[in-house]
C-alpha cells in the first residue's frame, strides 16, 4: 500500500493577527551555529524518531533566522520553523513544530504556532500553511485552536478529516466539516 500524503492546513487573515503574550518564563531566540544538537533532541523527543538537522536545511527554504526556539532557563525546549514552501507560493509555511516531551501539555506548542504566525505576518504573508500527520492529535488540536483549517490537496484528505472530526474534541468538528464543503 502506498503511503498517503500528509494532511495540509491553512490559516488566512494574518494581517489581523496579533501576538498574544508568551508564558513569562519563555525566552524566544532564533537558530545559531551550535544549536543543531538541541534542535535534534527536541524533534526526536517530539516526533519519536531522529531527524538530522540537515533534514531541515533540505526540507524547506532554510534560513537560520526562520528557526525559532523557546527556552526555559538555559534549555531549549521547543522549536518551529517559519518559512515558505515553493509548492504553495504566497503563503507562509510552518515546519517541524516540536516541543520536548518533558514540557508537553503546558501551552508551548500553541506559543510556537503564535511565534511562527507573528514572524510570517511581519514578513508580509497574508496566510500560512503547514503539513501534519493524522496521528499527531495534540498538534492537530493546537493548530485547529489557533485558527488553522483543513486544506484539501489530495483525494484522501476529506475522508481522513471526517475520521479525525470524530476522534478530536467535539468543538473542532464544525471547522473541520465546514472546510470539506
């Protein structure tokens, strides 16, 4: 069986987006040479498999200033890349959104999304997109609660989103189902 493409999501209206406050203990920085091992540790913890930092450089339009971290104390605990994807011109793109499992469930995922959306808005993007997997339930809830909706780009997407609408908290079903037409 061929593997199915990732789900896509989109948010419009970045021009009216305003950055909410971050948790008071959170410090936001961008990537610097030497941060690669910390990025790999965060992503491995969040995704459950290893990604070499070189993956990030090859997967998106890489720029170290587009890779954001949240640190607590002196430890980087979360990361997101806010860039663009040539396959979806005119849209900003969120990639490799991950929170170290030791800090999961504390709102850092939502903070990452807000950091990325704010960065993309400041760069002039009116909308943003991302891709994700069906089994990333906490991430899907974060994206939906941040205003992202399904973006249908493959024939399998409507069925998969209907299945997810039944699995996710009920409050997300209207946004999911209305985006399916």
